[in-house]
C-alpha cells in the first residue's frame, strides 16, 4: 500500500495485492490487478519505476531507422518500435521476447490513427517520438537504462476520436481467469463484450472492480515478467474519482491494457481537452511497478525541457489544502474533488480530522466538492494559482446536505451514493446480473426483519424485478399523518425510474427522468451515474389503520429499453419513509 504525497490514502481491496496466485487462475501462472489509492495529480507510488532488473548496461542506448519503424533501445532490457507511417507502437521486446500485438494489431490510440507525421529526436538521456494526426498529438519517451515507455496524448478537439490508448499483448503471455478475462468464456451473452463460462460465471473487459481512485497501475505478472500501465493523473479525462471503466482484458486472442483518455460508457461529464500524461508502459521482473521518476506530482523533471506543447511543469501548478472537515460521519471515507471544464483532481480527507491536500493543480477556478463515500455533501468555489497553496479553513458540513440526518420511520440502506450493502451489489462490479453467483433478483422485504438492505436488490429492472414489495407497520399516530418517501438512485438505464403504489389504493405520478448516462451501465460493472433522489408525498388516506402491514410496491417505468437485463432499470442508493 502506498501513500499519496498529498495526504494519507484510503486502501481499496484490489485482488491479489501481494502478487499471490489468483483463485481460479491456471496453475503455474500469476495474473493480478494491482491498484493503490491515488490522488489525481500524482502517480502516488514509491520507489524506482525501473526495478533492479532494469539496471542492465546502457551502452546500447539509442535509436535507428529500419525503414518502417523507429527502433529505440533503452539500453536496459527493452527495445521498442514506433511505426513511421502512423505512430503505432509496433513492437515491445523485453529480454528478447516480443510482447506486443495480437490479431495483426499494434498498440495505439483508439484502433489506430491512420497516416500520421512521425518524428524522433534525442535529448541527452531521453529519446522522444512525436506523432501528429490532424489536431491530435501523441508522444512516446524512452529513458536511458529504464524498461519503461512514457506517453502523453494531447486532444485539441473532437475532430479526432481519442478515448483510450491500448497496449495489446500477444496471445498466451498472461493467461488468467479473472473477471476481466474471457479466455475460458465461450458464450457471448450481451453485445460482443460480455461472456459466460460453462460453469455459469460471467466475464467481460468491463469487470475491473475498480474506480479510478482505487488504482494507480494495472497489468499482469507471469513467469518472472510484469507488464503494467501506470496511469496518468487523469486531469484531462472525465467522470471524477469514482468513475468505473474497462482497464484491461485478456482472451485467447491476446490481452489489452488501457489508459483511459475519455470513455463514454456510463459517463457523467463532458470531454476535456489538452495534454494527458505521462502514463507509463512498464516492464518489471514480475513485481509491481513503482515510480521514483515521478517527483510527487504528475510532472517529471526530465520532461520539463522536452518542449511538449501543453506540458505544465510543477512550478506552473498550485495546491489546495484544507485544515479539516467537520460534521463527518466516521463510518465513511470522505473525498475532496476539484473540477472545472478543463481539468479534474481529487484527494482523500484524513480520517482523524478531515485534513486534505490536492497538489499538481492547473491554475484556474474550480468547484470543490466534498463526498461522503460517493455522495456529494458540500460544494464551494476555489481559485488556484501557479506556485501557490490555496489554504482553506475548516469546512463545516451542513446536516441538511446529508439525507442520512433526516429522521425516518424506516430506512433501507444508507445515503452514501452507492448501492453498497444491497443484494448483489459487490458482485455487480465484476459480473453480469445473469451470473450464476447472483442471488435471486426477486423477493419482497419486511421492515424490522434485520435483513432489509441485504434482501433488497441493488438494481431494479422493468422486465426482471419490477413490483418488489416492502412490508411495514405504522403506529396509529404515524398512520394518521402524511409522510414523504424518498428513493435515492445512483444511475439509470433507458430512463428507468421508480413509480410507487401503496396498499394497492394510492399510486404516485410517474416522475420525470433525471439526467443520466445514455449507455449500458448496470450490466457493465458500473452503478456510477448521477446520484438523484425521488420524493413521493403520500397522503394519510393511503395507510392502513388496523395495525397490519402496509405494502409499498416499487415499479420501474420507462418507455425505453429492451428486454431482460437491458430493459429500463436503475441502481438503488437508499430508500426511507420520513417521520
């Protein structure tokens, strides 16, 4: 576990963080996702990115032109090639073994840029390859004696699609059976990217388990070789600290590692433009990468003089720090996010007092948002200047901003901006709803049973489990009054939204759909859309007055969607009946 230089980090639970074999992986192979909590603006790693294995002779450091590619020898154990015609990374030879490519495809932006202007130059201990395609600029840098490739991507506008950089690996190099691997999953069950194994478990490249803030590197290890992407600070990406997307995939055809530039799947923000990077392709002797080349922010000292357009070094950036946050719920972690149309950053609030520090921030005015888990509970404007710290006094959270403070007759779940604790919630970050491991999506709930939250499904669909009933009793005094019901959701698919029926005698109006992403979400490992609360004012005449159970029926309504798990649906944050 590493600690961000900007403050303590909250450890996520990524699988196999110690490099131990993953359950279910083929014997003799190791394959793991490694991620430690990272602050945007920092690689948040410790130690040298180049491991001891990279300390080979540097006598061969240099480059040559073989007619088709620029061939770069790092002088360590890595030789790479960049295609002169289109800027593709066409070869990654580590210790004499080719790792790049499958199905005739190279590593590149999107599925390849097409005919580009590609140039190369050497400056001391750095070789820089520059790629120009339309308004997009892309850069590869190699450092003398390191087994790493540093990359930057500059998106100027939407004229060139640039959602990702993908590192493609040859078949069989890092076979595994983790959720984002479909090597052994022969049956396609949704689109062309969700698969079912013969044992009923599901696999997809979307099933990473991880939010952006939960990882700073992603990759595999097998046979004494590790291949990783150390992610950038994502300042020019979108979606914030809790965004979930594909990070890697593995199949019989080969593997892929991704740096996300702007991914539209379940996206809540507009695309940002400018220079994103560095992100790093790192080879190791099997261990996790680390990053001494990073000086504690996203910048690298040796890159300051490369002349990359849009590059802003450490001296051109600022910091936001707060002495504390009062009024926090100690049961939850808190995160501080900064965002505007040009950039995004985030950092954890210290558990003891709420102190936070977010460094490496581009100058500008930002909306600062305090999140209780993933629920926004405070926002304000802050201005950041280059070379300066914007110091903030203690932020006092208003009880009114946290729905948990409202007095409720009963509550299912808690208001934290996630479906955590609801039935199947954890599984849905790495499996399809049809997975054999999922508990039944149907079944009614009784208030007072002690299992209200774990019995209530995290997702509701029009075709699958619409009409779930919550049974509850009211006292005579409670039944004599009108009450407000609240249903919090974290995303929706195809405008799915709840309409309620009380005791089969009172039916709410159909609420208007809130703004939500317009792509698949619930079947792709992500509940992260826009948090929204639906409220329903229920008259006293709707309640039973004989002391028996009331019935609250929750239906999913929409005029859109397909069938089954692609019918209109929504993800639940909390449900409560206010006193």
